[in-house]
């Protein structure tokens, strides 16, 4: 790839400031963690630390504004969560193991596509839609949706990384009524 030179005489700090200003005016923030956007080539990525299967922690001051996808979403800590992913027409949900909670899952197309493909293959094999798959995710709660299909669920979950996925749900991961 040839080396590209900037044709402008704007200094790098000034260009960075202008970009930040433009993103701020647009209600966005610059992406600071591009590694989380890349889906794993395999179904497993080693997590930095393991945490319990409980729901993610609520709010924290360290959560970045880019993690929230809507103005009403709350900043939340990104944690490892284990549970059941379900995908199909008008459904994209995550239910943590051994809870009665179900969240609308939001994330980049690059991260969600492998999960959707695995769920679709399982649905095709079983000749039945909405087949659950087991997932371990780095994710954060992102408030409650106010409209659309997502408003029918316990809240929004913002996907940051798929750590592991399997078409087989372990017996230790159940949904409570």
C-alpha cells in the first residue's frame, strides 16, 4: 500500500480537535477501542478476567459515551455475561443464565453476524425459528428502550465483544420463569 501524505497544511493536533468538535456537535464520540469491533475468527476469545454469571453491574463513571447507543441509555460497566442469545425475525435478544431477564442486544453488524449465522444454522437444522445459542459476551446494560421491538424487553444490552459462542446450551444455563 503506498504511503499517503496529507495534502492539507492543518497540523495533526488541530485536525484532531476539529474531528472531536465535529463528533461532539453530531452527538458522537471518537471510538477509542477498535479491537472490540473485530469479531473473533473462532468462537472463543480469552477474556481478561472471569466474573460471575450474574447480570452486569449498573452504572460507572468510567463507561465511555460511545458505548451508549441512545441518549436515554445509562453508562454502565462492561462485564463478562453468560447466557442465551436468540435471533430471528424482529428478535435479537440476550438472556443471562439463571435469570428471568431478557435484554434487546445491540452491537455492530460485524459482531452480531456470526451469532446470527450460528442461530440460523441451528434453526434450519431443527426446522424451527428462534433457536437459542449459548454465548459469553463482554457487554454493558444500556438503559431501557422507549420504542420499537426493544421496548418490550427488560432493557438494552450493548455488545462490546463475543468471547465464546456455542450452538449447545449447557444444562447449567437455564431461563427462569
